[in-house]
């Protein structure tokens, strides 16, 4: 990829960037983008001890 393509890809993967939301069909980043969409899963990214979830890749 060229530098411009690298930048665009990085922006589309960064939820702090409008390009992330635009690539997913939004006009811009929603005001409530940091709020979990399902309160029952608000801690889904954490392990049982509150630490980060560990994932093994094969």
C-alpha cells in the first residue's frame, strides 16, 4: 500500500476518526459512540477478573 492508502486504512480502523464511522454507513461519529449499545454486555471485553480478555490465535 502507498502512504495515503495506509493512512486511510488506519483511519477506518480508528473509532476516534470520522472515516471509521463513514466507512460503516454513518455521516459522522455519533455523539454516544463511547456508550455500549447493550448494557448487559458492557464488560464483554474484560476477563472475569476485570483484566483484558486473552485470545489465542492459531
